[in-house]
């Protein structure tokens, strides 16, 4: 059964007032008031009020109205009427409805439910207004991010999910049995393959799921998440940061333009996001370390990587995202280029979101010297044989390149003002959550 019309089409003024229409959807809620019956109908694109008056609609529909239950699927016929006080500015003057399938004892009632219950019923919870708004904004973020790169001539370059090696060691990877007792890993990043793509096409982006076997239960972590990873040949760290801030500015502007209603549903103050205009501030790791040695509650010492609390402290100094660049070589991956002016540090960067959301982007310039790269692989205790294809990128036409990884769920959480990333993906996978 195909709907003849979507609710969002009515809100966009694609159908004139007074026209008779047919809508398919689900009962969001319903109530009666004597000779008037009110049905809030949702169809996935929006929710609209349908009003049935005694004598103004089919008698059978009026008599059967009280049989409607939450999430019962229905087909409604009626006429579009202006309703300035209603969300969307229109309502439906109901003529009739028919029940497609009755929903009995829908488990997610309007009362309060705990997070574990809602996660157990995630397949139904995504129908709720809040989750609907979050996931629509997530969709807008993905759409605008891809458009940003597509419009700039980037090639979408798919990386494999099964990989023979890790980007940053195997301690936080999911190992799986492959054919003939071979071992494979679920990818933690498509970056290495993105580098191959950049050498072939100049500028590419990888977009897909990534996996981290970290036994973390923080509000910022998922074991399966989606990452967008651009990679550009002949680009340095400064160009990398410029690309990242332009992309974030573009995405935020797109959400403000196209998903303002959803931001309102989440009670997210758009004024906060309206400030997110490039350029973003930049501080070196050394400066960040000095701040944290004074203010961190986690006994931070120069040379350490940042914890979540450290990122919050640094980001609190700014009302825009802030780049921290030049992380110590000792705490960065083997492929990160050393700073030519001080090899103790790297040409790397993290972008920290304000309001306590922490790192949303990590990236930097790649090491183009095969000799240095081999040395780093050995220092990290990795097997050079499995990286032979990656070393070929340095053997045959090596060049500078840079890129980054953007975590879609973390970005969604920050833009939406949501506390936990588990609400920012349709079906979250966490340390103790593998269903539904």
C-alpha cells in the first residue's frame, strides 16, 4: 500500500487547503471531547492533527474512534485545513478512517521508562518524537557531509570492513576467524586504504562502520560507529585543519537551515550552533598540557594523552570547537608524520567540541618516508609483512598527504545536545549491548 501523500508535503504547501487527501500512518495519540474527536497521526515524515466532528464524518468512523490505540496503523481521509496554532500550520478535517492493523498494549506508553527498558525496545523507541528528531538530524549530518565532499570533487572510496592488519595495533580490535584458519579484524579505520585512494584519485573520502573493542562504558563510546574519513594527497597539517573546520561549519549550517524544527523538539538552543563559524581556534599540545597540569583532576602530566575530563577542560576555554595540534610522537600511531622542527611531536590534530563533548575529529599528516615508516612499524611491534602493500604507497610515487576521521555519532550528540551517543545511532552496540 503506497501512501498518496506524506505529511511533510502538506507542511511544505505542496497541496492546497481544502483539497481531499488520503494519508497512511500510525496513531501517535488520540482523545475525545464530546462531539469532537482528535487524532494525532504520524507517518514518519511528520505528525498532523486530524479532527473528526460528529455529523461531519462517516458515522462508523466516529463510533469506532475509541477503538484507536497508540501505534495502530490507519488510513485517514480528509480535507486539508489551515491551523495557524498547530505544528506545521495545518490540520486534517477528517472524513473517515480505516484500521490497517491494531496495536495492542504498546509497551512504550507515555509514562517514564528507564534507559535499559528503552534500549531493550529500541526498535520501537525510535518512533518517539525525541529519537525521531535525533535520527533525522543524524541523517542531515551525513547528507551534508557527503555533499560537502562531493561538491568539492572528492571521490567516495569504500574501504573493506575485514582487514588483515590494524591501523594502530590489535589491542582494541575484534578478531574473527577467516578461511583456512586465517585471522582477520573488523576495521578500526579506513584510513590506510584512503591513503591508497588519495594516491590514485588525489582526494577521496571513506564512509562506513568502524569497530573498537574497547571495554569502555562512557557516554562517548560505542563498539560500532560510523566514521567519515577524507584523505588528500599533497596536503599538510594546516590544510587538513582548514578542510575540517570548513566541513564542520558547512554541516552545522545545513542542520540549522533544514532541521530547525527537530532542534526545537530537542530544546536545543540554535544560538549556540549559530556561533560555529570558521576559523576555529588552534593551540599546540604544549600549551594544552600547561593548562591541564594546572587544572586537570586526573593528575595530567605533559606527554600523556587526553582523557575525557581533560578534553572538557580545554574545550571550555572556547565557544567554538578548538584544534589541539602537535601531539607527542610517543602517543600517536606509527603513520603520523613527525614534526620536522621537533621530532618529539607530530603533525597531528584533534578537534574538540565545546560543551563537554570532547573529540569529534582526529587526524593529521602522514609519514611519506618509507625508511621512517619502517622504523615506526618496528618500534610499534607490528609485522612489516602485513603492511607491505601500504609501504608500496611510499615506494611508488610517495607524496605528502593528510586526512582525518570524523565520528558521526559524537558529532550528532554535540549538535543535538544529547548526553549519550547511544541515542545517536539507530541500534547502538556497546560493551553490554548487542541487541535488538
